[in-house]
């Protein structure tokens, strides 16, 4: 089990477009396991590979979010594409592991359909509304270097920047305290 460090806004890695996975090998399987451990440890609905610093086109979504089944395994999306969205727009609160403690209203199409490859190398289709539909779009955006930050107006952007600055400062203070107490 490995819980990986999550890349936080405004780290420029979050802006890098990710590249297609060519071979689903042991390295990719290990990455997906570590992403799963990280997602569960941090209570997230989904996580993209770039959020743990890996520029591959992979994301996973919590099985409960994807299927409603408490016992379901996370759904793994390799080389995913959003192929269709619709059924009107919906405004709902959104969070992101790369923006700790930030929840903002984001408007997105209510429904989305994604084509992707699973860990066995088979292409599949997934579609959903509500939280699942939102997660499909949010996570695919990550692979294109796009963040929920980009989808809100100036006032909210400033609020996010302030909150994240405060968060990074608090982390730096914590680290300084730890260093001082270990000396
Ligand atoms: Zn995110």
C-alpha cells in the first residue's frame, strides 16, 4: 500500500497535457494501485494520475460513485475521452484533491459519456449523471491540464488563490515547527 503525495494548485504540473498509455504493464498496474490507496486515504471521489505527478492519461473513480454499490471496486479509465455530454447544465459544489478545503459551485453538463480502456486492455463505455457524470468530466479535464479553477469567474478565482496561499503557508509553518521540535 502506498499513499502518494498529491500535487496541489498552483503547481505547474497540473497544467501539463498527459500522454496516452501505450502498454498496460506492471508499472501502470502499480500506479493504479497507489492511486486507489491515495484516493481512499483522502476520501476522494476520484483521482487523476497527474495529481500524483504522473503525466499519463489515467484516472480512477470510486466504485460507489460510479455504480452506487458500496462494495464496488474503483473504475479505472485509461486513455479516456469524453465523447458526449448533455441533458442540460447543472450547478453543483465541486471539490478536488489538488485544492484542499476548497469547494466551489461549478456549472457542467448534467450527463457525460466516456470511452476508455480498462486494466485488461479492453475498450469500454461509461456514462452517468449527477456526481458520476461530474467526476467523469472533472477527471478527464485533469488529463488535458484543465482545472475546476478555470471554470469559475474572477471573484471565485481570487478566493481560490487566497485560500490556497493560506493553505501552503500553513503547511510551511507545520514543517517549520516539526523541524524545530526535532532539533
Ligand atoms: Zn480534481
